[in-house]
């Protein structure tokens, strides 16, 4: 219980734990339970120490009011199965049900409160409104443990404000994640490669900006590739393109050249004439990255690029990867992502540090059949890890430090 020693004896105390249980759902089915599993150790440690554990978390993006499809009930049920004992569930966030459930908790028992974002105070930009909600959350507990790494970049009531109202400590998951992120930013073992993909360049500009001079190689795939190809003057057909970021991409290409950092772009692309959909079989065709036809849509990096990316990654001692290389949800466009994942596992095997960040990237490696322990670390927080790598301060971490 070393990490929670700042809280003193927790036995018999009500401890509010902010976890990240924001798992992808397909109807009531949990399609990747990685975040639930990652939340277990802290909950278990506190329960074993005799605390009355009250878990608060969010799911999806409800608009400050209850919505059945964003209920945490199925998640609480799964959490109970994984813990091996019943978990009480409150049907509201801080109301009558929450108060009754907390009052009924015995030492070492666990309760989950309904989706914290069903209350508009959680995400309010108004400090006073958030404060009122944080007061109500704090009234349920004697201490607070912050363990939702996926939300520590958010100034939200259950992440930030509640920590100002209760004795608080950093959870083990957040501590581990921070440790890995620090290893990536403070003198990483070289060669250091950063692989970026996913759908939007604009989401990841800050990371490129902060890492361009620190990494030895920056490999770019996914939907953001096309803005870089456009910056090099190539046609991109109907592929995803962020016109307003072309100039920024040109700037990065120039800065990388000046700094002697290698920017690796795909040489071939897998295209189709339409985005994958249920009513149409994919027609995957490989074309040169420099000559994407007008009616084509780039959906994955090609096989030659997969090999090239694989080689550069496998030679690295440290690698951070965020964002799938293609629309991996469709098997015909998953091979680029598979090649990158495979290369990361080789880095792990040789004793290097391989880190996967991002919700979809984590889901992708699991969907493709890779074991979690084939990677040095799979981060539970996409946005938080990116903001950390951008060099930003994270409000949910800052607040724990004073
Ligand atoms: P992460 O959650 O790992 O940070 P993102 O959310 O940025 O990743 O991006 C994931 C999404 O990017 C996936 O749903 C994937 O289908 C999509 N994607 C990847 N390549 C392309 C592409 N070429 N065109 C459109 N979408 C793409
Ligand atoms: Mg995502």
C-alpha cells in the first residue's frame, strides 16, 4: 500500500477512486476490456486494505444527462466478474442511490457510481458549477485516489476539483503511466522512433511539433498521411485531407530535414473507391503513394511501406506508437497496422521499450491477436499521453502534487 501511504490507514474509510472505465461497446457488449483490467489493481489494493471503495468513471460522451446507452451498469457487472465478487451499482452519480449504496458498503467492498458525465457539473467550464458537483462527490468519501490516466488531462470535477476537497493520492495506474511517459521524454534510449497514424493530423500536430527534434525517426501512416503527401505536391484522390494543415506539414518536413530527423512516409498505399461499409465488399488495390488516382481513397499503407516501417521500427531501442496505419476495423485494410504492431513486439523481445498509446491503437493490437505483454506498455490514455508528449501540464496530475 506504499503508494497510498499519504492517505494514512484506509481501513474502514470511504475512498473515492476515479477510474477510467471508458471501454468501447457494441450495444451491451464490451469489445475491449483493457481499461477495466488496468483499473483492477488499484481497486483491489484498496479493498484488500479494508477501504470502502467507491468507483466513479465515465463512459462515452453523454451531454450532462442520463442516457441508457452510456450506462456503466454492464461495465460494473464485468468489473465484479473480474474482481471475483459482487460490485454494488448506484443508478445515479451523487443522488439518493449513490448515498444509499455508499452507506451500505462494508469494509473491503466495492461500489460503482453511474456515469459521472450524466451530471452537467462534471465537464462544466464554469468553476462554480463544477465545484458544486465536486462538493457532492467529496461528501460521499473520506479520501480520493486518482487512477483514471485517460482523463488526467481534463479539468473536470471528478478528476481535478474533487482532489482539492479531499486528502488525495495518485493511483498505481497513473503512476505507472507517468513513469513510462517520462522515460519517453527524458533521455530515451536511442534510436528513438515515433510512429503516428489515426484519422486526424490536427489532433497530433502538437506531438509532431514537440518530438520532431527529439526523435531519430518519425513514421507517418493512417489518415494523416495524405496531408503530408499533399504537402509534397502529390495528388491524394478522395483520401482524407486537411487542407488547412498542408502548410504546417510543409513546415515539419523542412524542420525535420534541418534537424537531420528522418521523416518516413509510405511509398505505397492501399486504396478503394469507397470507404468500407456493410453493404459492399472491399476492393483493395495497391498504388504508388506519389500517384493516387483521382477516384481512389487511401485506406492503409501498402505492403512495401509495411516492410519499410517494420525495418525502421525494429532497429529502434525506444518506440512510441499512436494511431492505426489504416482502417484496421476492415481486415482488407489492417495489414499496415499489423506490420507496425509486429515490429513493436520485436523491439520488446530485444529488450527495448515499445509503447502503444491511444484507444483505437490498443483495440487494434488486441483485435489483431497480439498479446498485451508483447508490448512494453499499452497506455490506457490516448489524449493524456499525447498531451504529455506535447509537453503540456496535465491538470489532473498537477492537482495531486500540492
Ligand atoms: P487512437 O485512438 O489510437 O489515438 P485515432 O482515434 O487517432 O487513434 O484514429 C483511429 C481511427 O483512424 C481508426 O478508426 C481508423 O479506422 C482511422 N483511420 C486510419 N487510417 C485511416 C485512413 N487512411 N482514412 C480514414 N481513417 C483512417
Ligand atoms: Mg481514437
